[in-house]
C-alpha cells in the first residue's frame, strides 16, 4: 500500500506501470480476487455511479429518505444549464 500519490507515481515510473494497473494490483492483493474479478467489480461500481448521476440530474432529481436533503443536482442543472459536467453521461 502507498502512503502518498508521490510514492504511487514513483512506483509506476520505476515499474513501467500505469496508475490504473497499480490500483488493480493493489486490489487483487487486498481482496484475493483475480484481475478479471477486480475489473468486473470496478465496472459495476462505475455503472452504479453513472446511473446515480443520471438519476440525480434528470427529472426532479432524488431526495434522501428523511427528506432533509435532495434535489440539489437537478437544481444545479437547472441553474447552470447543460454544462460539461453532464456531457459524459
């Protein structure tokens, strides 16, 4: 495990590895999962995050269970219009 981004970058340069490959390697060591299993889980996590952005920025947005928070992403979308923040989804 690395204690700083600097350590991670130094390791990447010394071992000719990408940052992504280092993170996958770390997760494999921590979880005991194969590379394919780690990447599949990462893809699933990314899909969930993208779906959350879409859900939060379309229609009226979402609200917390308590109702104390929510709809902020939709409010920002309405205030700012279609900005580059929403282009990738």
